[in-house]
């Protein structure tokens, strides 16, 4: 444990591979042998990487919290592991352990916003989302920029079926934390579900601006544009579908379908206007070229899949 303390206190950044190796050891025999030193090391690595792995965290934290003296953890570290235990308990549907852990933390930290957030999460897990929202509102009244509580309030609104309030809360959150890409993704999906496609497009554009090399972001924006259905929307969708196909090395099947559909629609529109050759938005590439290429790749994929299915079926 002393070696672990030195490693963590020195600011040494562990790798995900090291964390995965530690988890593999614990699952294979560390938990069975009650290896508390490895449990402590694993929990600190989880905290360092800000990960959420319910089952192994629940088992590791339970062992450490139940015997802190033997685990040789300082008081402050113990409270951190108790917080991990409370959250993991909710994830594995052990509400009793969560509530018991929260009760201990509340006695030690009667005015803690972090404990209040845990209480709100417990209420959410029990389906009492409106009470959880009240709890989060109280925290945010004192700490308006508490990022985790703001995100939990959004989740509580969603759990309560109050979609409009969830959108408003998430929009307000993004006014403060504009670099949260996952939040922009969430908001884009929420707008899309409500048929507010223009707002969804704006959100996806923010996502792409932050992560331009991820192919499925381009494809999901293209899907919204195609759904909007205007001529310019379909042209824009075609470009984003083409980008998704290019970035995925033509493995994104939905993007290939989208590209073929856009070309078919634009080709049909061109015939309706007099049968002239239809070019893309830059006036360079005939729409048939990309569309036919996408359709050809899809046929090859299905042919290969059919052959593989026949081989596996005959084995």
C-alpha cells in the first residue's frame, strides 16, 4: 500500500492497460483472496481515469470499506472509496448498501453537496425523480456551477419524463460547459426525438467541430439533414454521408445506404427538371458516381455475408 501511495501522490499517470490488468487479476483471484492492497490500487486507478465499472468497483470498494484498518487507507481516502461504493451499489441494484453508505457520509459531512448529490441519485434509482430534482436544485442554489449536479438534474428530468425541462436544463449546462461533447450529443438526440431538426443540426455541428475525425458524427448529422428533406438539406446530407464513408474506409453501412439514397433522390429530382445530368453541390461530381459506388459496395458486403453464412451453416 505504501508503494501505491507513493505512486499516486507523485502524480504518476497509470495507463488503461495497467488498470485492465489489475481488474483482470482481481476478478480471477484477487477478490477471492481478499487482496486489499490490489483493491485499493484498483479503486484509485478508477478514480484517476474517471471510469465507471460497477461490478468490480462494487466488490473492491466493499472489501476496503468493510475492513479499512487492514486495507491501511487514510480517512480521506476511505470516504472517497465509500462514495465509489455508493455509486457502484446503485449500478448493481443494491439500494440498501447505497443508503447505508450515504448515512455514514452524511454524519461525517452534514453540509456536503457531494453527499446531497448521492442522495439525489438514490432517489432517482427508486423512481422518485421529482424529489431528486428538488435535491439537486437545492445544491445548485448554493453551488450554481456544480457540473456533476447539473448533469444529474438533466438525467432526473429525463427519468421523470419531463423532456422539455431536460432540454432547457441541458442547454443551460452547455452555456457554462461548452466543451462537453457528450452533452452536445445528448442534446442533439433529444431535439431529434422531438422533431426539432434545425436545433439538432446545430448541436451535431458543435460535436463535429470538436471531434471532426469520428465518422459516425458525420453520418448522424447527415441523417438529420436527410430527414429534413429539402433540396439543399439532401445535398448537405450527401456530403456528410460521403465524409462518413471516407473516414470509415467504407465500412459504415448506414452511411453507404444514406449516400445511395441521397444520390437516388437527387437523380430523380434532376429528371423531373428536364433530365439533365445532376452534379453535386460544387458542380463537379455527377450524383450517379458516388451513389453507384456506394450501392456496389453494399452488394459486395451482402454477397460476402451470404457466402460466410453458408460456410458457417455447413460446418
